C-alpha cells in the first residue's frame, strides 16, 4: 500500500515474526547466547520468558535458522493440550505416527527414535512455544520425557518459551523436580528509548530500496513512551504512522503526525490499555479446555472425590463423638474414685471411734482350782482357828454341783451334803 510511496520492498513493521528483521538489541543478543549455550552444552531444560510482543517467537526462529543439519527439531506451537496430546504433537512433528496406540507404546517408539538419532550423531530438540498455557500434568509429562537419557547425556533437549507467568507456574511446589532441572533461564526485558529508536530505523533500513527513510528521535521517543518498549506495539504504531503519512502524502514523519496517529489508535482501541511488560496473569484459563469424554471423566473423578470427602467428614465426626464420650467416661471414673476414697476414709474414722468407745479392761484370771469355803472352815476349826461362817446364799446352795466338783470331793474326802436334786 505505502511501500512504493516510501520506496520500500515490503512492509517493515509487519506483525509476522520474521528473523530477517530481528534487531540485535542487548537483551536479544543475550537471549540468543543463552539459547545456543543451553543447546550446545546439552543442558537439558532451557527457559526463555518475555512480555507479550517482546519478540520471543522471532528470537526462536532466528535460533532455529542458525542450527545445523545435525539437529532434529520438533516444535509445538499450540499448548492447549493434555499430556497425551502433547506427546502425540511432538511425535507428529518429528515424523512419527502415533496411530492411536497406547501411551506406553508411543513412549517406546519415541525412545527408540531418540536412541537412533543419537547413534546417527544427531541431536533432538523439542521447542515448546507459549509454554505458559501448559497444564501442570502436561509440564510434569515434559519432565518425564527428559528422563530419556544415556549414561553420559540427555537424549532430548527441551526449550520452554512463554510469558512471565510461566515462571510463576514453575515456582509451584508441584513442579519442584522440573524447576531443579532447568539449567539455563533468561527473561527478555522491554527496549529502552535508545533501543526503540535503533529498532525502528533498523527495520526501515532493512526494507528500503534506496536511501532509507529515518524516524527522528522525538518521534521514536513518543512511540517508546506509548508502547513501553514492547516491539509488537512499536510495530503497530510505526506501521500506522506510515499509513497516515501515505494518506496525507507526507514524505517525512514529524511530531505532529505521530501525535495524531497515537490519538487515533487510542480512540479506536487498537492499542488497548497501556502495556505492562511484567504482567504475570495468564491470558488463558489455568487448565486447557476439555472435550466431552474428558469432562465426563473429570466429573466422575470430582464426584468420587466429593464422596470420599463426605465419608471422611462423617468418620471425622464419629471419631470426635467417640473421643468426647471417652473423655466424659474418664471424668466420671475420676469423680467416682474420689467419692469411694472419701467413703473409705469416713468409714475408717467411724470404726476407730466406735472401737475406742466400746473397749473395757480385761478381768483378772480366777485362781484354779476354786477354794471350797466349807472345807476351809472345817480345816480352820481343827487347828483352833476361829471359824468364819460363809454367808448363806440360798440360790447358790441349791445349784447342782458339777461332775468335776463331786469327783474332787470324793477324792479328797471332803464331806458334802447330799442335795435332793443330786440323787
């Protein structure tokens, strides 16, 4: 449209990632160096992140263009895939046909392919663009693919390229093992004002047929201020500037024109809100969209999980009730033991008091054998001693003598009156 007017071979600010137009800024040269080092040193995992429109895809294509014929590359662009689909996509890009086989069969064929490539002296490189959209299971599957190795080195080199929120996802505890295997990592920063000026005029020079046109510094500074140094937004503003200049047949781009362009782009919403190069929020859901069978399987799994959760909650409540009942019983037993101990103490005190009150002195033992008063009187009279008559005790006199008394009287010859009841 405006190429002939400005003597350009093609549009210099097209949004398609063209390695021919890559401006070797400081960050892009460092990123390329990190990529080449990670691949040539067989480092395993290489991670490159950058804001939306920072030139990650252009950087990847430039890196891949510089690879030799001893490197076999599999590139995955659509990352809204589950783990199995991710493996199938990588195999298809390598020329392998999954043919709907089981996952173990696919992994076996994939491993055999890697071994054959290594035996032939070739390196297999798996490049995954837009890696921030990968689900956690898919990232874990990628880690498992990195386990395909020999005793000396890895059979598969993996490059993950994505937006800044890829780093947030890799920092999750579930991906600790994957994060520890990342040996090369780099983040693409936005261009500063001077780099933005060089970037714009570099692309104009690459597309020019004759003497290249130049955007003055005040124009590039205004573009940088509105774009934030993000290359894609720089391209949008610069391309619109050429379109406006062509429409008004301006051979030179000045401050008034760029102000008019930016005002129109803001009014139509083309530029959108001001860009945040360090944005960490993903532009897609955290998990990829699923088809009906996968959703049904996930629904069944969720229902089973909810059932297990309800059962666990029920068991937890029952255990809590049992614990409360046991604690109550233990408390009642402690109270009962205290009550019994108090009762034993009271009974012991009452027994000691009763024993003290009812105890009497023990009577002296009577002389044996008992003395007969009548015989003692007769003996005393025979010896001239005054006789003392025992007092009459009629009830005692009438009591029948015991057998022992009668035998003793007979042996000793003591006269005894014969009582009527003794006959």
